[in-house]
């Protein structure tokens, strides 16, 4: 019974951790990498690991992704006196765009940052054209919600799921006549 409960609990934890991740991609080349996470209104979430060399800004990560996935990833921006604002993002069949319209003014891309996978998300007070990224940094974009980007699975969550299935599949009951 403990074995079955442990397996079910492990499955639930791993399934919940991976529920919102729609796609994960590695693009670019170089010895440094930063991560860009997109969460659409329908909660479909995409994660990009962008590899590069040299100094880059948040908008440079978009250019690398777009060059790596023409016809699949696209984005639009608008220039204002205070800088460049992200207007729309399309990844495959998912697309959202806007600048915040009534009644709730949430329909725009909210920009979040963190300096590592275990750090807390912080709403950015600067635009992505002014944010200097560094090796291991994360940029998160959430459309139509004031909340931080949803947690996405750590690589260990999928390993836990596989290990749980393998471990419980090889265990036999004591005194079982079937050997």
C-alpha cells in the first residue's frame, strides 16, 4: 500500500509540475545561456534556452529566437519616447498581442526577471531593450495576467516520474505465488 501511495504521489507531483509547459527549445550558440519563458492567455507556456557569447540585452534574445525559428516564432514591438515595448508574440498556433485595454487593462505582455532558476521572479522596472542579460538569467513574459510566470518543471521532475514508474514496476509482494 505504501508503494502504491508513493507512486501515486510521485506521479501527481511530476504531472502538476509539467502541466503548463507546452514547448521547450534550445537556440543559438555560445558558452553563455539565458532563459526566456512565455505564458499565453490560454496558459500555454514555452521555455527557450538561448545560447550566446558576449554582452546581450533582453531584446537580443528575441532576435536570436526569431532567427532560429522563422515562421514559428515572431514578435512585434512599438517604439515610444521611453523605449521599445513588446506588443505581440506568436509561437506556433499561440498568439497574444495588446497594450492594456479596458476593463481590466491586463491584456499586455508583463515582463518579469530573475537571476537564476531558483530565484524569485521580480516584475521588471526597465524594458527588455535596457536589460543586460547574464549567464543563467531568466526573462519571463506573461500575457493578460498580473501574476508572475507559472512554475515550470525542473529536469528532476521528469526523472522522478520515470524513476517512480521503474521502481514500482519491479517490486513484488511478499509471499506472492507469481515469480
